[in-house]
C-alpha cells in the first residue's frame, strides 16, 4: 500500500481600503478631501523544506506571488472642494499676516529696550525693515527735499500783483 503525502499552502491578500480619500489639513477645523490614487503592491512568498519522519530533507518548494492594486477615489461634489480650497487660502493669508504682525511687534519691543540684531547675522533681515515712525518721517522729508525742484522764477507781471506771492 502506497502512502500519499502532500502539503497545501493557503495564501490570501486582503486590502484594507476603506475608501478614505486624501485629506489635507489647512488649519484648525479646515480639512479638505481631494482626489486620490493609491497603489498597493504585495508579495507573498513561501519557501518550504519538508522533512520526513526521520527528519531527512525530502524536497525544497518555492511559491512566490507578486501583484498590486490601483484605486482611484474622486469626490463627487467638486464645488465643496473649491470652497474648501478658498477657505484654506484665506487661512494661509491670515497666518502670514499674524506672522508679520508678531515679527514687527517683537522687533519694536527689542528696539524700545535698546537692543538690535547685529547686521550680517543670519536673522538680521527679520528686523531690518522695522523703524520708528519719526525716523520714517525724517527719511520721507529728506527724500522730498532732494526731489523737489526749486520754484520757477516769477514773471515781471507776477511781481507787480501784491496778491500773488
């Protein structure tokens, strides 16, 4: 009587794609879903060396499976995506404004306390455009004085009119 021997290998690939679209978070309570393409590669390999009851090697078996899955997910309401992008753009502008206001505030505080950032350092540029209003007015007045041409000489008839100065 001959004995039949063999082995069975059960392998399965399970993709955990729950349909979650791409999500970009643009600020507090602002997250936008967008179109997404995903690629999920897989490899299943089985290298076996069966032994008999005396622990002698009988054969060597190789089973390899390669593959992949491509998923496309697209939001069906494009207008809500555009609205979310617009809200995100406003949030970005607000963040830029907040950064600039805090930068100017802190630079002004440094100047009020008698400090400055040393010219030539890597952060000097951060406060180089912050100056007191009085210094700005002096700069403007000096620039205007240099740019204004002298008034034209008066004509002889203008000199005769006492109301025309």
